[in-house]
């Protein structure tokens, strides 16, 4: 429950605490900061033009926040799955590298 609540409130903090920091904390943080800026600018009354009002900016900010929260929760679930080595984990089904030269086909066609 704490993970989900933290992912809803501050997605980058949730990924930093429970997920894979080096993989996704920066892009999730960009979406989250963009949502904060959009909501703040919309609440301040700023507009992007005559057709788009502050309501559009607030709705865009909420959408970006929702994307960041869902993305953070998916990352946390993926990390949990890998750590528990469930059936769908990539740790339980490793892919063995092939022994052949990857450039063999390219070299043979020249």
C-alpha cells in the first residue's frame, strides 16, 4: 500500500525507493515535473493561446501525472517480480547467447 501511495504522490521517489533508479527514475521524473509545471501554470491563469485556456493546461498536467504514476507502479511491479523470481521473471528464463559470430551473415555476403 505504501508503494502505491508513494507512486501516486511522487512517482520519482517511489521508483528511487522501490524500483530501478538507473533505468527509469529520470524519464518518470521528467513527466512528473512537466505535470507540476503544467498544473502550476494553469492555476496561475497562463494560456497557450486564444483557443486553449487554463483548464486545458491543468488537464494536461493531470494526464502527465497519471502517466508518471502508472509508469512508476509498473516499474515497481517488474522489480518485485524479478526479485521474487516468479514464473514471468526474466531471472528464471535467461537467454543463452549464441556461439556463432553475429556478423557472419554480413561477411559472407560481401
